[in-house]
């Protein structure tokens, strides 16, 4: 099933049966000798609007507002997602001294952590994770000398827009 855009959905709207266009808007409407409808005085353009046109205009205005709201929220509330890492995700490397993670948003140092775990689940950090002073998207943690094996990096960060994200990945240390 294909999702429709707002504009495609509007094309498929059908009036409710009780909302038929008023007689003055139908093609059958009579025009008097004076050129006005039903011999009455001249009608203003606004008086020819039926419930369908009001509903359609209201729908269009509300749709436009919803679209603007959706676009503004998407740009204002981004999360800090993992952009890249060193050592790289899934790679085999020689024992690194520091594990570095770059994110898509600036981070709050006090609430951002990295834990590097060996295959037994033991923490092998040599210190605490620190946000880099010159690049607030970079979070680093020093690690002990790592023996060959598979290591898991678990991270939990708070971006400056107050959203938290977390995740994990593995890398291997070769001989």
C-alpha cells in the first residue's frame, strides 16, 4: 500500500452526502434578465461560498500549518548520533591507547560516558570519558593495553539540546 502526500489526499476528498453544494453554486442555477441569480440583487462573492469551500480552505490552512510545524521541529530537536569511531566499528586493529567517538551534535561532558569491555564483560577503561575542548562532538576515553580479542564499546551521551542516545559496537585487537 502506497502512502499519499497531503496534496494527493486532498484530490481524493469527497463531500459528505449532507454537504451538497447550494443550488446557487450548481450549473442549473437560473440567471434572471438582469443578469443576477434568481432575480435577487447583486450577490457578493463571499455569499456564494458553500460549506465545502470553507471546509477545503480550512483543511488547506491546517495542512500548511502542520507541515511548517513538522519541518521546524525536525531541525530544532536533533539527537547526537554516532558519526564515526576510532578504532572503526568492526575493524581489527593493534591495541589502541584511546577510543574516540565523534557524534553529530555537541555533547555535555558531565553526562556522556564510554565503557570499553573485554569479552568477559570487564571494564578496560584507564580513565573517564572526556569531551574534547576544541571539538565538542568528540568523546574520548583512554584504555589499558589491550590483549588480542574482541572488545565492546558502550556509549551513552547527552547532547546540548538535552536528548540522550546510547549504543554499542565491537572491534577486535589482533596480535
